[in-house]
């Protein structure tokens, strides 16, 4: 898939001035999330690591673009956009849905290029091989809002304002469809790069044993770090997560 320079730039955001960093960390957001979610992490990682934060189609400044509602479609498009721009050492950080997208983009880099990521950080997501029968994307709007409220991480204004809700819910539904219909092919798909797994100790959708199962998806090493908090543990632990990323890299 060939993409224009404009399409390439539409996929990533920088929240710090470019510096002579040792490495780039490409950050993939959660369902309903945007690149801006990673602004605090990007600021905490600078200047040693430059964060490139992925902006999926259909949200914020890309809201007029068609939504992509499958992990393979997101991964194919992200890979096409990132491939020409990652010319030095890089790692991936994916949160929730983003962990699945990052995993699939990493697979494409390892299979189709000479340089893959030096490490994958899989955050707040159970391993691809751990299945749950989840159908949140099939719920009505009230059911979708109830799930977002349960997990936290979504501003109240986005769920209570009619106009904002009309913009947000289709994005969330498409992202949940992507996550809930995803199946790794093959089921035991593996990377060669190491995987670091980050999870909150009170996350209801990524239990620690489920997160530990990421070790089955790499021929390299795996380590697991548990932080205090729920699905959006990162919100209260940005400095600690940044230290963990820097120490690991």
C-alpha cells in the first residue's frame, strides 16, 4: 500500500519539539482514544525518547475520514504510513486496543522490512491468544456509555453533551468492534522482539494472568509490570510508566 506524504503525516502527532533522541516510541491509543492521550507520557519521555503518537482516522482533526473497524485494517494503514518515516531505532507502545494494533504493525515490520521494533510495550490488554466473548459493540448507545463509565478514562462532557456524544459514540463502537472481533492469525503468532507488559492491578478487562499470556507471542523475552489502578492506570502513573519505559529501553 502506497501512501502520500500528507497521508503519512496525518497518522502521527508530536507533542514535544523534535530532538536528537536515542529512539522513537510510537504510541497507539485505546478504543475511542486519540493521539492526545499520550501527551503527558510524551512530555515525560523527552528528551531521551521521542514519542510519535498515532491518530486513527475518524476522530478529532481526522473526523471526516472513514472509520476503520478491524485491527488488520488499522494495522495495514498504520504500517503503510509509518514504514517510510521510521528510519532509526524505534519501539511500540499500545494501550488496550492499541496493544493489538501495535502487535500487528510490529508483525508487518518484522515480516516485510529489514528493521522491526526493538520492543513492544503491551499496555492494559490481555494477550491475543486469550479470548473473551465480548459484544459491547452490539449494545445500544446507553449500553456503550455504561461500559465507558465503568472503565473510566472518558470525560463526562463527552458522554452527557448530545452533540459530543453523537461524534464520539460511532468512533467508540467501531473501535470496540475492531477489538472484539480480532483474532490473531495464526493463533500463536509471535514477534521476535521482546515484549514488556504493563497492566493495572484493578483492570477488569485485562487481568494480570491474561496479560502475562503475552509471553506466548514472542520468541524473545517478556517482562510484566503491575501498576496501581484500573484500565486507565496510566492516568495516575505517568511518571512511573515513563521511568519504566526509559529503564527498559
